C-alpha cells in the first residue's frame, strides 16, 4: 500500500480500522520528504519531533477504542504565513527569518482540536506576493510534475507538497489566486472559501479585504473535509461571518438541476488555445450529462486585474508598515543607541531594516501602494478602484441570478519555466487574470485538475455565490466524477 | 515614466532603503504597472458607491473591557521578548528629542 497517495477519507478509514498507525503514516511522509524534497524544496522547515509525538497520542486514543475526528492523525503541511505557536514563521522573508510565532492562528487551533498533525511549513512567494514561488527569500519550489517548471504561487510549496505525497493535505492562503493557481499548475484541488467564511486571525496579512485561508488537497471531498474543520465565526477576526452552514453534503444533487455559466470574457485573447480546448471539452461533457450551460457576461472582467493592482498594493503598503525593526523581526537598530541626531537615527533604522529585510517584489508593491495612496493620487486611483470593484461584484450578483456556478480556466497557461516572467513584473501579474475577480467580489472559487496538456496539468475554476461554498464543492465533486 | 527623483520620494515615504543601482529598475517596473492601471480611467464610475471591504459588514464594534485580555501573560512575555530592545514592558527606540 502506498501511504503517500492516500486521501483524507482513505487514511481516516485505515486509522480507524487499525490497519495502519498514525506514526507509520507520519513516518512514511517524512521518508518521502527526505528522499525527494531536496529537489522540490516544498518545505522551509519540518516539525518532525512534534509531529511524531502528536501522532503517538492519536494512536493511543485509537488503541483505547476511542472514536477519532476525520483529520486526526493525518499529516498536513501549513503555508509559512500561518502562525503555529512556538514555531518559526517567516512568510518566506528575510525580515521574519528568525521570528517565532507567539500564538496559534485560529485555523491551527481548530485543526489541533481535530488532532491534525503538522509536519512542516511550506515555501511561498515572500509575503504571498507572486505567482511562482520565485520570490521566496529562501529559494524557489520546483513543480513535482516537471522540475524545470514553477509550481505556481504564492502557495506553491503547499501545492507541491500535496502533489509530491509529502502530506495528505495542506493549507494555503489566497489573495488573488494564490491557492487556485498553484493547485492548477500542480494538478491538485485548491479551494478559496467565501471571504469571511474562515478566520484570518494568525494569518500574516497581505491585503486584508482580499486574503482568505483555504485547503489544497487530492480531491474535492478532502477539500470539503478541511473546510468543514476550519470555517466559522471568530471573535478575533471581526470580518468573519456567523453562518448556519446547511451542509447536506450527502443529499442527492442531480446534474440536471445545475445551471452553469460560461463567461464569454474569459475565453478571449491571451488564453492558451490548448487550455481553451480542454475546458470547452469538459463543458460539452457536462452538457451531455444534462447540465444546463448558459453563456453569460461579466462585462467588467476586463478591468479586474487593474483594479486588483490598485486595491492590493494599497492594502499591502499599510499592512507591511508594521515591519519596522522596532517590535520584532529583522532589525538594524543598534543597541545601545549611538549618540547624535535622534530623528535621523530612527529613520535610518526604518530605511535599513526595511530596505534589507524585504525582497524586490515586496518593495515594489509597497512603493506602488504608497504612490497610489499619496496626496493627489488617492481619488484618481484608490477611490476609483473601489468603485470598479463594486461594479465587478455587481457583475457576479447579476450572473448568479441566472446560474448556480460559473466555469472558467484557472490560469491562461500551464506551469511555466523558471525565469520566464521574473524580469517583467506585469507579465507575472497576468498569470492571475482569471482568479483576481473572485477575491475582489469576495465569492468562493475552486480549481480542480481536469486534463493534461503535454504532460502538464490544466486547472478548471468553478466560482460560486457568496456563502454557497458547500454547493460549490458539491458541484465540483460532480464534475470531478464525470471527467474521471 | 517615473523619474529617479520620484522613486526616491516614494521610497522615502514608504521608509524603504533602495540601493543606487536599483532605482532605475524600480522606476521602469513601477512605470509599467502604473501605465497598466491607468486602464481604469476608461470606466464610467458615476453614481457608483465604492466597495470598501471584503464584506457588506459595517464597522463591527464591541464593548471595551479592559479586564479582558486576549493573551495570557506567557504570550505577552513572548511578544515583548521578540523586540530587539526593550525596557520593562516598553519597546525601546532611539530618542527623537534632543
């Protein structure tokens, strides 16, 4: 039996049936990591000792005949932007290289209640800014499908770890596509829940009105199981929402009842024709099975990426002001303080700390945000972008009056080669053209692998209504079954 | 196209140190993105209300309760210990008054 390809449900059954122990399962994953992660570099660091200890505890409970939670004893990888108390958390940045998280993120607290096992922290673009993990201060991650290619980003380490069999599932974060795009590039499932469905407490903030934590997993069932464990209102995140999650995960949902929208704006220039062919062939399969397919229009899609590249850097520049070398992290403050002009000394601490601590892309976005929010430009850029964001959201509201879900490609291309887009930031930004609207509107989105194009995975994105996450997952599962 | 001087001004506002040889590359990169986002001027936004957050929620408030702390004393200690320099429960910074 290959313990490195199990789904959550399969692993849970084997643990419950005492066919394997959690310690065996965890060890099998560390063995695989030791064998292959020097080539892939999905992990920034591992928590082997703690993981084995936690696994032993679960095994003890099982041997006593106690019932266990769905995620108990199952190894998970966590994107290194989510805090696990007492463990390093770097956001793949030099500025946090030696920082120890003082508390657990709410999602970690919830997974601990389920006795999930955390095997390590995964690589990413610095502060989640990027689409390839090439912006990590600690070196890029390679795509397990083809080591010459990027795994996508920013949650590239998490997607690669799931694909490579280093963990059963992983957590990522998604601000403009950072869960869905790497899931698409690596051929796994990536789910960004509705904004407010999952608490952001303990997630290092990038752009607070867009960030959301979600699972990366082998199939839709697993993504749903993780989502069920981590969602919910949290007192420590005032934007989290109290929802009565009417699950009915198991009640029948007939494909003939499903109305699927295909936005014409997503199938135009810039889309790789092979990807278009693959997505269209899934759509015609669904139609044959009885789903109702409707062409729809999301007219403001054309301005989504420009809107995103105003809202996001504006929030980035405000959020990252906290890294100043005074409170924690990398610091160029000299102690005792040198004598002389105090003000210039303090400014010097900021300039040196931030100039040396942040990588080029992070500094680029902070400067972009600073420019956008500066006097004279605020209304022309920021206020205008907030208005266009409203129009983009209204596009979705209108569409969901007609259809249940919207189908699009996850990305305009398959996984690209290292260095292909690093010289021109704008070409890298275009990798997120199909995913950013979802974050701007706050709606849930999922990427599922639907095809292979010359050996490289193709992701299909499904977009759902606000807080209709469970139905979105169920429809994704139907599609997953049909294309198999 | 942003000038080197404008890049220096933005970097100063953002409290970011830049190496001399980076400035031109940043000017080029920022100009290309700023050029791209000009695209929004094509959109008619008359009478559109700005969307100011990720949800429709409005200013969530709670009762201020000074007896309630979200962190225990251990966590508090860890947070303070992460500072490069401190005195008692204060972060220490260079004096800004002569």
